[in-house]
C-alpha cells in the first residue's frame, strides 16, 4: 500500500515539475529577449558615432594665416632693431669670450656684493656705478634670451605637429598611389616610381666594393697597422634622393729596406 502512494507522489511531483518547466523557459526567454533588445540598442548607438575626419587630429586649433603674417612682421622688426646693436661674432670669437653659467653668475653677484661694501679695492677705471650697470645690462639681455627661448619652444612645438600632419598626409597619398599601382591603374605606376625612391636604396657594385674596402681599412686603421684617413659622408634623402660618399685614403709602406751588402731600396 505504501508503494502505490509513493508512486503517485512521484507522479505528482513529475507533473508539477513538468508544469513548471514551460514557465521557467518563458521567463528565461523574456530575459533573453530583454537582453537582446538592450544589446541591439547598444550596438546601434556605437555604430551611430561619427568617425573622425583625420587619423590623428591635431590637439590645438590651426593658426590663421593672418596671425602667421603678423608674427613674421613682428619678428622681422625685432631682428631689424637688434642688427643695429649686435656684434657679428664668428664661432672662434664666441669661444674666446667668457660664457656665464650658474657658477659664474654666482661669482658675479657675490663680487658685486663685496664691491659695494669694499669699493676701495675697485680699479681706478671701474667705478661701482659702472659695475652695477654692466650687471644690469647683462641681466636684461639674459631675460630677453629666456623669453625668446620660450617663444622658440612654442613655435617649434607647432612646427613639429604641423610636420607630422604633413608627413602623414604624404604617407596616405603614397599608400593610395601604391595600391593603385598594384591594381595597374593608369599613371599610378609613374607616381609610385617617383615616390618610392625615398624609401629604397639600391647599392651598386661599386658601392658594395667601397663599403667592404672601407670596413677592411677601418679595422686596419683602428689597430694601427697602416697610416691613412677614412671619411664617411652620408646625406639622407630630403626633397630629392640622398647620397653616400666614402673617401678612403690608406697610406701603406711601399718602400722596404733589403738587407744586402749594397743596401739597395726595392719598391
């Protein structure tokens, strides 16, 4: 009698479980549908974002042409004013003059402080007023140099950014031309050959020979086996193709003394 009851109970449990399963599926289906709708909306929002016009947009706005012309006029005027007072120094003249760094500037300030308290030790041709005027004159121009350094840094930052944008534009054009040349588009191969020389360097047989000989002579010169001079000049391609020039002059002993009775020299 107990077994049939348990069997009936199990059957009822199974029936209840079977009845609950569709409800569970419906609830899962509803959640999935809700997630699916939300996911679809998110994807649509992401795809609706506008794409940038350039690959690497500049971080600051472009300077108007009128402002550039105004800066040119101001800087040329400043240059004209300085030309009346600046000395035309050669590099050797600059080396002969005393530059002032942190250490020498401290020496100048300390010497002036001591001269104010002990003016009797000043030479007869140097007064304390003249000493102070010379220091002030130097400090005024040092502040102007600091200001021009800041201006140059700002101008150089703009120059670097503009150069990067221009070079990126050129690379984009070259990539388009290269792709067109691969697809055999008319006139594209001519453009590609005109631009590809900036990215390739084909060494001729003479250049290969000179490079190998230069390496051999370099080892000979660095070890002190021969007298000579090795000069290497390299110019990277800018607007036109570059060049590489190697000047190799090795002076070898061609005269040797032959130990004979006569003591003749043989070459």
